[in-house]
């Protein structure tokens, strides 16, 4: 009895749960065509309407780059990680509301932005270099910061207590279990309880692994570059297996060989690129009630898989050499480049270059104006 109690305590303290998946998960298989030809999909087959929201341009809200878009009922949040190190807030008409820019070395200040999430109108900013989570209110006023001992690239706020981090194959030795590191860590910010998951071999050559920067952008969904399963992080502190992506026997063997080399050899960044040329790479999964979208590539071919939930998850794949081959047959302005979903819409953006006054924008657009949010309402 004492031994069982000790094991329970160790599990609670370390969260070391191994790689077993819940056998009761309802998992669907996605059989991917992976054509090495150009195959076009017409946008009108799944998009009902397109609308454009020019973001207000003035000195205090000049956006350097768009690294992430977060959509809520009332606002657009634009994350600029690399130029202004800021989070911009605009209302649904594109009017500028405020800018959160708190870079520095003092209390409540971050050095870099790895990821951002919005929960109950509070803004959460993760700085992996400091291993700190900064929390601000909707108006950009600092609330608190939390220090963690886990290296992560992205995160999602699940509820009032739980946050989930994705490491992207970083060395988190403190949470090692049987010579493996966890790619996912659930953390309770109230009592610091943790639960780790998706372990990988600690002998991996990390520089040779492709990054997965587009996680948790849609309903807590998660993909990893060495795993063929699409997961969803849930407030119940579990990873739900949603889909298993199947690329065919030959491609699966290429991926298995690549992983074995990562485990047994020293693979630097350049050799990693060469090894990945024949390995399919899934880098984003976005979900709506009507459709879901899977983004992946194989060498120089880029793919968008469209899952039609209204027709028993029927799968259509667009493919193109160095391009994503979804054709805008509706207005010729927008490019379907899905970055985030909210309700039954997909959001992206486009540069104002080459655009002048048009009925779609209701105003004159200058080439150096802020980007334009594009909303694709789905059928």
C-alpha cells in the first residue's frame, strides 16, 4: 500500500506519463494522395464569401510583420514577434485600439516573444529565453509574470488554471523519463502541478529536426514534425488523438529512416535539410465546424488538404510546385493562405501593394499602409 501511494505521489510531482495513448479515442485515418503534380482546387467550392478589413495606419500602430493573428468576438490581435516585438489590437472594423509593447529587462518586461494567446480578454506572452509567461489585461496593463522551468516554443491557455506548452523538440532534461524528453507539458498555474506527454528520444539530433511553429492556432490543435498524429489539447489535461495522417508505405519508410538517423547520427541543420527532401512534413492543422485544413509539403511541392465535415470528412488535396494551388475564382484579390480560424471562418492577410480604391475596401489604400485582414466565410 505504501509503495502504491509513493508511485502516485511521484506521478503527481513529475507528471511523467509516458507515450501511451488513450485507446478509447475516436481516431480517424487520413489517407493522403501526395501527388507530385499540379492539382488546382477552386476556392468557390468551399468558401461562401470573402471580406476585407484594412487595418488602420498611423504612427503608433505601424506593423512590421505579422507572425500570428488571434481573432475574438470583438477584436483582432496582430502579433509582431520580430520587428516591433509588439501585440496590436484592432476592433472588427480595423480601427486601432492599443499596442502592447513592453520589451526590456525590468519587472513585467519581456526580451522576445515566442508566442501569444488571449484568454478572457487578457493577453498572455511567452518568452522562452526568460522562461516566463507575462500576463496583461486587455488595455496592455501588466498583471503578473510566472516563471517556469520548461523550454517551449508555443502554448495555449486552456482554462483559468491550466496552460499547455509545446517544446518543439527542446532539451527539457528536468522532465526526462526513461531517457526521453516530453514535447508537451500541462502546467497548473495555481498549484504548479504538471503533466508531461508526447515523449521523444533524448538522443535525437535536435538541429536536424524541422520546427513546427503553427501550433495551438485553432482550437488547441497540435502537430509535430516527427509524429503522424494530429492532437487536440483539452482543458481536461489530456491530448485527444483526432487524426492519423497516412502518406503511404514508401513515404512512411523514408520518415522512419530519417528519424533513425536523427537518433543514431549527428545531424546538423544542413544535413537535416537534405534528409528531409524525401520526407512529408505536416506543419499546420486548422479546424472549423464545416471544414478543416491540413498544410504539408514534400520537397518543393506544397499541399493543402481540405477535410469536408459535412460529407463524412471527404478529403480533397490541392498540390503545386512551390505554391499552394487553391485558385481564387471569386474576386482575384485574396490568396487563400489560412493562418487562423474562428467559428466558421478562416483568416489571413495580404499586403496593400498594388491595391487602390475598390468596393471591397471602401477606402483608398496606400502601398505602405498596414496589412489587410482577409476573412473567408466558409460554406
